[in-house]
C-alpha cells in the first residue's frame, strides 16, 4: 500500500522532495502533477503529492522533517562538493512557487504558439521535375486542403477539402484542364455521395452522379432550366443496366433502354396516362 508523505504547492516542489528522498534511498513517486494542466503551476494544495510505500513512511517523514528544520547555510561557507545535498531555507517555498508559476506561464505561451492560426505547406513532386505537383495545407497540424496538378501544366486541377477534424468532406475538379472547376463532389465517411458537373461550360451544373458506398449508381442529365432529368442511367456493380429517357421533358419517363448480361439492348416504350 502507498501513503502520501508530502503535499506540494506544485510539481516543481514535489519533484524536489522526490529527489531528496531518492538521495536518502527512499523510493517515492509524484502523483497529480499532470492534473494542474488547466491552471498552470499556480498553487493547488492537495493536487500534487509525494507518495511512498507504507513501510517507508516513517523514514521518509524523518528525512523531510530534518530537511525542513535545516537552517540556511551561511554565504561565507565554501561551495559544496558535487553530489552534496544543499540545505533548504524555511522561506524557500516562495521561491519554488515563483519558479512553478513562471513555468506555468511558459507552458501557456508555448501552447498558444503551437496553436496559432495557419499554416504551413508541404506536398509531393510526382513527376520528379523538382516542382511540387501536390500541395498539402495544414492548420494546427491538421490537413485542411490538398491541391493537385494532375497533368503537370503548372495549374491546380483537383482540390480536396477537409473539416476541422481532418475528415475529407468535398472535392472540386477541373477534368478538362481548362482552368475552370466544373465538377463538385460531396464526400461522407471517406466515399463520394454526390457529384454535380457543368458539362457545357455555361456555369450551370447539368450532370448529377449519385453514389452508393462510393460506387456510381445513377447519372442524371438535367435540363439546364427546368432541372428535370431528361436522361437517367442506372448502373449495377460493373456496368450500365438501364437508361431512362424523358424525351418531352415533362418529368415522366417515356422510354427505357434495358441491357441484358451480354449487353444486348431492348427498348421499352412507356405508355403515358391520359
């Protein structure tokens, strides 16, 4: 069993006592020094303790009491030899507290520095020409954006976006490499769920792709004004299975092209209700 032998003002003082006991061949440990992270090193009695085994308690207590009773050595006394334990003045706790307080300020400043806003850049040179073709943008050590030049023409044509937890959420692509990002994809749990594409360059997304488990299942060609799907392609795991057409654009399918296992097409005309 263990027993607390000393309650310290802070972790600095606790470790000083621990070192004192170790020099007296009394094994000990410091408990609670990491519980002060939220308040720096300001005094918090009862949080930080020096703990020893039950059988060592009396001996540890005697070492600490003797240390507390020792008077300050005179300045005229010669410097101690290396390895000699220096006597502790009774008023030294104030100095220890001050050191601990300054340590707390240092920790807070370091935390603020490491968590300052942006950002640094890294990446990959895919073609070995000495220029980065893929760029990674970080904030607070988390990846927020990845940009890639897929055709090595010096222009970014693919961008991945990540949320504040570093999770991939969306992407933009310039698949015809004309300098305009015509494709936008939403991503959930690492897989695409929906893509909208401007196939004509008129800034209107006229093609919609829906995914199931990251696999394209339907592609819809949308009327630029009505946004009605004038053609819908349905895909199985490996190939196109069916195409539905709305030739008059009234929102109702009137023609279906079905494909069998050999890719043979059968045409079905859907009768419209009066």
